[in-house]
C-alpha cells in the first residue's frame, strides 16, 4: 500500500456540520462550523475552532455564551448559506426563515428547526494561530420529540450530515448501520 | 415542534471514528477515539479527549507525540476491538494484524491499512474533568494513494465511518457541494 505525504493538514474524516448561534449587539447570528468536537464527558464540553475575524467570535467575546445546533439533511441549503454570507451584513435568521428560541442562556439563540440544540457557556479560549479554539460547557440539551426513539436521540431520525474536503468540498449523508459499537469487536482476535 | 430537554449531554452528532496511536513504554498501542475535532488550520491542530486512566494517554505523556489514523469501514471490527480492550493487557497490533509504520515522528506509530494517517506533536493538555483534552499540532499527513481523486483525498474512497453510542454508521452518499448549494437561499426571506 503506497502512501502520499501532504505535509501538515487538518484532515479528520468525517467532520460534523453544525450551526453555531451567537448574539452580537443584541442580534442573533448563525454560522456553520465543521471544526468542532466533544472535549469531555463529565462535565460535557465541546470545542469549536473559529477564525479571529468572524462575526460569530465577536458575539462569543461579548456574551461568553453560544449555541451549537445540529441541522438535519433537509436544512442543508440553509446551513451552507449561513457559511457564504456574514452576519455583519445579512440577517440570516430572516433569509433562512429560522424560528429562534431561547433556553437557559439569554444570549445563546437556538434554531427550532434543528433537531438537536446545545446551550454552551465559554470555559476556555485558546489562540491557535488563525483560529481561536473556543471550549464551552454544555448547560442544556434540547432534542426535537420526533427525533427520539424510546426517549433517546436517534441518529436516523435526526439525519445529521458530514462535511469533507477533497477534490471538491461536499456534504455527505449519514448512511446505513455497519455494526453495534462495543459488540462487533468483541469476539474479534486475529491469530 | 416540541423539544425535550435532556440536561447537559455531549450530543454532537455525528462523531468520526479514529484510532489514536501512541508509544507506551516503547511499544506501539492503538485506541479507538470518537471525541475528536479539528481545532485550527494554520498551523493545523486537532483535539482528542481521553479519560485520565487510558493507557494511550500514558504514552502521550511519555513522548508528547501521537497519531490519528482514520479507518475505512472494512476496519470496523478492528476499530471496535481497539475500544474494547486495554493496551496494558493486550497486544492490539498483533491481535488486529496491523502493519505499523513511522513517518517524521519516532513515537507516533501509524497503521498502514488506515487510508489517512496524521502525525501529531502535543501543543496543549487541558484537564476537563473526566477527560484530558489533548491538542496536537499535525506535523505530517499520509494518505493511501488509492484514496485520492485528482491528487486530493476523496471521502468516498477513504470510506470513514461514524460512531454513535450503540452503532457504527457508514458515511452515505454525497448530496451537495459546499459553498454552492446555499446560494439558492439568497433573498428567500
């Protein structure tokens, strides 16, 4: 198997696609991010890598809160649109027809149409070069009732999608089940 | 649309499935990690969250280097196995039949069978409570030649998969181009 070297690249496959919600000067704004990950389980925390010049980061500096909204595949156009225009110049809520609501945090706007919404308070900010790594503590989780099975969130009902780079950057759906986690590997042992 | 509140949950879906490599006491070890994300692009940095007792974390503290290997769906059993057993008790390289190679870093073991391999140096470690958040700088990226299209990695050839509590899912078909499909929205409101 031959390998090709590309130098340092942030190539993690796949990346989630989420809409980060913030307030800046009292106005809500949403922008898509793929560079995010869970950073701890107890307490639950999450990170998002955001370029310093982004309008989203201004809102985070102002209020120290933000939201992470997981869109379903039906919302792909809206999600992509939010990444092509700046909240400084556009009212993305109006353009996309988002229904905005709030939970515990007054400055973490949530999108009702997104099946999963996380409210986050900033714990750490780390300057990593052209990006600021924002680490937030998740203070509340909202899931659309239709997306639950036996009271638990169901990925096939949430229908999130993934972002990847490559010959052309694109969005992929989440596909079929390959196996049960912590079961499929259980009896596996190559001699 | 009614919503149910579940309290604070680490519910960021979907999670990638990765196999993190490190050297513990001079021996390569691999562990399955889903709590990972890109942190920055220039210089490229990636986060992984590991519980403090994890064997692979010991190796990361010892050498300040690690690897992230992206398995294709053909390696779902091997990846799951690497999340089930501890390197303290098992030789996962032998059990899984991994061909291990090295690039720039002498203590960041890479799995040849995985289509994408990243070599990382530790930049920061933050104690997040139950987990240590390791932020690594990517120093080299290796991609299997047969997973490239026009010289770039192609997700449909890499065939990575997704972890959820309970199930692994394939990455499905590509259904839209980024920064193109959204242009249809303009002026809708």
